[in-house]
């Protein structure tokens, strides 16, 4: 944001959000144009897991396939930039935020998206296609339309690219409201259930093995997120426990009761109280009284 978030009105917040969403949309459009340039080799890569020819049944079927491939490239490339713009929009709400943090978030988001796409292309998608195309192959033969096939592949790859953003999402939630890792681990049974539901939505196949292939990375991403939250909370506690850099410490005497009337002074460190002088903070040292020597038994006996 250009100004302090405390002085912005609601309409200014909406303008800022609209501006950043427009930037993210522009990145998606540019990525789609780049996808159009390389759509022919990408189409061969997307068709490779199927292992057979594709067909289209409308005059614009081939053109629509090219547009879908281009848009897929733009969406995958635009996810990290959309995450970056959202982080920049929410950055003023966090104090002492490192200016380089949004850039690192964008890099990690891009890396996680690529890992999700690679996992879907090399592991999950071939297993799902093998089950679907070979189901009841003795009675019917597949003649797959290119548009339907690309829709299926896009839902697979784009869904996994979004699901692999789970660590960043959970770390963001922990930054807004700190979470307890032990409590998150106790919710694993719900995570497993939701993972299989999402796997069924992304790949509507009744094959248990294919469901497990999709649900397993979601569960592993959740475990990784909990571990990262534990590390983040531990670093935050260490940072909070460190003394302030401008805090002075001096020694003052305290009186400890003794068998005699003479006090014995012990040294205790307490924080100094700053006293402003000429708009500058000055720390006035306080000299501690010297510690008296320890009394012996002969010193306690009264003299005659």
C-alpha cells in the first residue's frame, strides 16, 4: 500500500485490492500469450500420458484446445504473482515485516506449484488415465475428445498446483493467529477425510489406489505445514525473549537481613529507566554500594 493502512478509507482499500488483482490478471494474460507460443510442444507433452490419439467433433475443437493449453500455462505461471500481490496488500497489517518476505513467498509459491504439477503429470495422472481408459476394454473402445481430455488434465494439474500451496496458507494463518502444533496434529483424522474427498473431486475415479495417490501428498503437505509452524513459533518465542537493544542494565544494592545490624548488600540486575534530556535518551548509571566483607564468628562476639 502506498499510505499507512490506518489512514486509508474503505474505498481506498478496495482500489488498492483492485489494482493488485489487475496486476495479477495481467500476469496471467502474459503467461497465456507465452503458452500460445509453445502450445504445440506442450500439447505433445499433455497427450503423452494418454498414449493414444485425440479427436475433436466440432470445427473449432482444435482452436479451443490451443486456447485451453495457453490458459493453463498462464494460470500456473500467475499463481505465484497472485500470491505475491495478496502478500503486498496485507503487508501493512504486520509489524516489522521484512521487505524481502513477499519475494521469498512468491519464489516458494512458484516452486510448490511446479512440484504439484510435476507430481500430477509423472505420478498421479498416468495412474488415473490407465484405470479409466482400460476399464471394460473388452466391450467398449475409447475415442477421447480433445476438449474433454484437456478439461480433465487441467483440473488435475491446476488442482494439485493449488493444493501444494497448503504450507504457505497455513503459515499465513499462523502469522495472523498463532496456532498450536499439538492441536493441529490432533485434527489429522479430519485432514485425512478431507484429503480423500478432495482427491475424489479432482479425480472422480473409484479406484482406491488412485485415491490414495492423490490423498497422500495432501496429508504429507499438512504434516510439513505443522512442522513449519512449530519452527516459526519457536523462532518467535526466542525473538520475544531477547532483551531490547536500547535497554540498559545497572546494578543496585538490596539489603539482606543478617544476624547483625550491619546490612549485607547483594547485587541484583534491574532495567534502567531512561530520562529524556534534550530529545535524547540518556541512561544514568547508579553506583552500587560496595559489598561488605563477610562477618566471622569473632566479629559477632561483643568486646569486653
